C-alpha cells in the first residue's frame, strides 16, 4: 500500500479542499482521487494508513526495519528507515548516474544487516501486536 498523503505532500487530517488542491497540483497522482475524495473510501484508507504507520513506527523502534519481511516488501512507504533511505538514494542517484533502485536497495540492506534476535518474550510481543493490527484491519474491512 502506498502512503498517498506523503506522495501528495499533505497531512492525513487535511480537508477535502486541501486534498483536491494537492491532487490538482500533482496530476500524475490523479489515480488517488477516487480514494481520497470519496468520504467512505477515505475513511477506510485512513484506518489502514493509521495501522500501517503504527506498525512501521513500532518495527523501527524495535530495530526490526532491516532485512527482508512482508511489511518492508509490501508497505515500504510506512517504514521510517526506508523512507529516509529512499530520499538519500534519490540524492545519491543524481550524483551517480547508472545505478538502479534495486542496486541502491541492495546496498542499503548490506549497510544495515538484520538485527539479532532479542529474546522470545519480545518476539512474542511483536507478533501479538502485528496479529492484533491485522485482525483490526480485517474486521473493519469485512464487518
């Protein structure tokens, strides 16, 4: 899932008018309009956005935002470390022509190897938080 608010450069609590103005200023993101300009769809997106933001922040605080995982692969826009690295890579890419985003991502992973396991209690807590968050998303979507 993409962080549409970040892509548009607006706050998640932006008004309908602010969203419309941001969409007009970035025509390449007009595909976001059906989601962000429809009250029902925006509310559902807002719930998922808040949940993914919380998961990303939790993973970052626990040092779990390195290596390979479903979260980093499916929702990189919500991983604070990857967002910072994406900005750094964009700056480096302009300095070093010829490098691809995949090469830059591989280099970033090599610089930040996966963290060592910190214990079963912490692992259980992380899994429990992720499961509860996923259940909340599915309950909201299907109920």
